[in-house]
């Protein structure tokens, strides 16, 4: 029998090397974190290639995203500032752990999302274009060179990019959602633009991206899930059917549920067993992890934990992992990043504290790859752990001096039918073709005594 929820053929091809080691009956997906799956690297060569640090004098660099590629490698993107000049940073690492290229995109200030679709890579981020704040959507070839760029007006600095079948992309930026074909023709590629009302704003996953993902079902429907927060403390999750290239009434194709009892949502991803996994914080700042049905009709499981973490988090997310488990990552302001393995009942099995700022993570053959920066936030950093959260090549990445405690508590959380009011929006695409340049960053694989 066919699965109720199926991945698009494109994403299946990207994750085909992982199917032998990861078994899930739920959604397969393509998102900022790299999602379920990852590079092949069955021999462990890729995992054993880290730590990997990219740095230069008087330069600040960090990674926002990590994503698997169809050739068994990974692509990363983020931010680079040198001599007061800000650029998007793009890096390709092959399946043997060798860096193939490092590129700076003067197309923009930073990259917030970086995915592979077909023979090209696509990224969104923010930029200063013609002396005004803008968003960009760019298409790069396999060598990291610019193919096309579109600039758009923007009044926010966060964005995300998700793939759809038939050479389509979902572009999310500045309270707007657009369906765009991969040609990036400014006159014909934008199929429709939707805008959420001003009572809500897109939830941020690591201060740079939207918690969202795409999937399609056996009837051929193409869905977008995304999370929003509100200024009055009523966060929620929306599901839109985005199959059509000509939607006029966006509310008619949308289902929205508010989660009563939550103060803020930090991430949503597909769960095991054909559902949605959501992470947020309740009114008492307790950590809440919920599993919802894919039609958003009910909460099937939930765990709420009190904790001794500082109340400000750079990022917090839960992603599906191996053997029906989940990986929870919280980047805490003073400590570093707390990494937790959850069982299928959302209970805590194992946890460690990493001496780095994790901004995205990727489950892969035999373990996990983490991308972000060191704790001083001026060097782009890739690190790895095995499937039991043990260090592979660098013991000092684990912080054994800090103990993070989680205690299960009761917290009333419920789904409330609501309305988000999605109306037509507008984009003003402006084409350009600024080339990328090689990033003058040194690469270091030394296991340092500390990672400040």
C-alpha cells in the first residue's frame, strides 16, 4: 500500500542513499535543517572529517544551514564579514569530507536557506540592493557560480526556501509566501504571492529562517506547513494546499490551528508516523514538544519540561532521527548548545552540551553533523557526533562542566480552530547577475582545547 504522505520524487532521489539506515513511516521532507536523511557516507568518512573551521583575520563567519546533496556531500550557507563588507557564504563539502569550494555572494548580506533542486542550488537571504534593504533569491551552478538572481522589496531579515515538484519553489519572506518556478524569469516565474495578516509573523527557527516544510499526498496535493507567532501570544500552525499555480483565495486552501497555552513556537518538522512535530515554550517558559496529526485535527502526544536554561535562546528545534527517535537542539545564550535524543514517546534518552552554537543539524549515516559557529561567534564551524552523541574526533566539543536538567511537568495545551487571514501579496522582482567570488577563508581541522 502506498504511504498516505509521500515525498516528491526529487527529494526521494536526494535521500535515497539513506533509506537503508533510516526507516520512517512519516513525511520525508526538505527543509533548512537538512531534514531527515542526509549524505551517503556509509563508511563514516564524512562524519570523521570534522571538526572543520573556516576563519580569517578580522573576519566574522558562521553557518546558518546545512543540507544534503544528491552526490553524498553537504552544502552549507551563512554569513561572512571582512573589512566591514558583508557577504553571503556558500560552502560545498563532498562525501569524503573534502571542501570542494567556498564562495562569497556579494548578491547579499547573508544566506538563510540553501537547497539543491535538480542540477542547481538555490538560496534566499537579505541584501542591500540599489541602496535599499532587499531580499534575494539566487540560482547557483554546481561549482557555486551565479546563474541568476532576483531581488525583492523586503521589510524583514528572515527568509526560507522550499522545493516543490515540477521545478517549483516556495519562497517565504517578509510575511509573504510566493510560488516561483526555477527559471527565475522576472516576468513569468512568480505564480502567486500570499501575505499573512499583520497580527501574525512567521516563527523563526534560529533567528534566520521560518519553521516550515513541504510535502504532497497520494492524491497529488502539494502542501506547505508553516508556523506563526502573534503579538498577543497566540502561536499557531497553518497548512496550505499550494498545488495550483493560480490561487486567488488563500483562505479557502488553508487550515489554521492555534495552540492554546503556548507563548511561542520555535520549530515544526514532519514527525514519524505521518504527523507534525512542533517545539515551543509555554506561558511559564517550559519547553513543550508536541506531535500533531497531519490534518492538524488533534495533538496525539506531548511532553512539557521545566529546565534550568537561560530564558533567551538563539535557536531551538526538534527533527526526526534514527529508529523513530528525535533530535532536540537548543542553543542557550551562555552555555553553548544542548543536544538531546528523544525516544518515540518524546522522552529524554541522552543529552550532551556542545561547546559551539548550533544553528542547524543533519542526521546522517552513523551520527549527526552540526553547523553553526564557535561560542565567540566569529568562526564558521562544522562538528559531528555519533548516533549516541559521543564525539568522533574531538572530545573537547563536549562540555562536561555544565549540567542541564529537564523535569517533566503538566501544562494544558490544546488546539483551537482559528483564522490567520491570508490575502494576496505582491513582489517586485529585479533581476541581476552579480558573480560569486572565492571566499578567502582558511580551513582548520584541529581539535582545539576549547571552542570559545
